[in-house]
């Protein structure tokens, strides 16, 4: 019984963390001066995610004779609209104690290949998501770190069990457009345009829940 109550208290702490993150959506200015962390960072499960091209990006790539590809261990899949997607799996993800924020990384990545065999690869994905701020996906391209994508909290939900993302818009950065222009002479999409929409479901690990603070319960409580 005592262990059950402790588990409920831990779930309550996590729920409070999530509510704090959601509150930042309504008060983004407060995110400029975040409060100190009151709880430990929580490990999240390694989970699959997909980046699917938008209809407009698919058309732009087709007109440029460029195709989205994947870099292993990521793979290529197709969504219900027939657009190509990159599917990967996070190998490290954390719900940060200084909420709101999630950091995640993944091996492999995505690539763009033109019919003349010119190819641009973007690997070692690293994302730091913070509600109330513009977030960035950083990749490795030609041995250099490149901020390739920006995104906001749109399409992302925090719950007592983890983080989910559905149809979240991902926008091409100026440095991302420059990298594509260097590879192909011109970027098929201008900076600021939506390139992908993202889907993911990442759960808090049981070991992470055990790290949450709980009140010491007296015997029989």
C-alpha cells in the first residue's frame, strides 16, 4: 500500500512538471529566465520517430529532381499521402529537470539525392526542445555541425507518461538552405519554409519515475 501511494505521488510530481511546461506556452516571456530545477532530469525511452515531407516540399524536390533518402540505421517509409519520410529511433532522450525541455539524439539521419548522383547527407541528429522558445535540430554535414531545422511546441504534448508529437511542423533554417545550395547549386526550398512534419511518442522510463522525489510516508499512512 505504501509503495502504491509513493508511485501515485511520483506520478503527481511528474504531472506537476508537465503542467509547469504547459503553463510556459501561455507565458513565453517567463521562459527567458527559467526557475532552478526542482527535480532530476528523467530518462525517456528510445522511440521511433518520423520526419515526413510536406506536399509542398515533395513538389519542390520533384521539380529539382531531388529525392529524400535515409542514412542507416534510419530508413525510408511513405506516408498516407505518398510523401517520403525518414524513420529513425532516438538512442538518447531526457525530460529535463529545468522544464520545459526535452533533449534527444539519434544515429543515422536523412539525405537528399539528385538524379545526377549529387548527394547531401545530414546525420547524428541532436534536438533540444524547449516550450516557449524556438527549438533547433542540429545535424552533422560534411564533418560540421549545422542547425538545419527549427520548430516550436506546435503539435507537441507533455503528459504524466512522456512526450508525444503529431504532425509537428519543422522549418528549414538559413544554414540548412545554404547547405543544400552548396550541394545542388540552389536550395529546392527557401529558408523558413516547412520541410517536414514530425511524429513521435517517447515515454518516461520506469527507472526515471523512481528518481522522482516523494514525501517520506509514515508507517500506515
